[in-house]
C-alpha cells in the first residue's frame, strides 16, 4: 500500500478534545444556573420582593449564557 512516513501523536488532540468537552459541560452548568436564577427572580419580582433591576440583571445573565457569551469558559 505504501510506506508510513510519520505518525501523528494523538495525545495533543485527545487533550484538546477533553478540554473542549469540559468547557461544554461548564457552559451547560452556567446556563442551567442562569435559568434557575432567572426563574426564581421572576417569581420574586411578581411578589414585589426583588426590583426591576435585579430581574433585568438575571435576564441579561441568562441571555449571555444562552448565547455563549460566557467569559472564561
């Protein structure tokens, strides 16, 4: 068939894959946390316990998480 000239070391690629998978899991956890926080703030806002600003901050965090705008992940 042919002669093998070189072999690519899979260790680097496997490590990069593991990092990517870990980042994905982290992003999913951040998103789920933002969803729960927003839901909680939304209920508390309906009861006039949290301010409009607190609700808006929770909404922004949820939007950032959902759009992948998570810094450092």
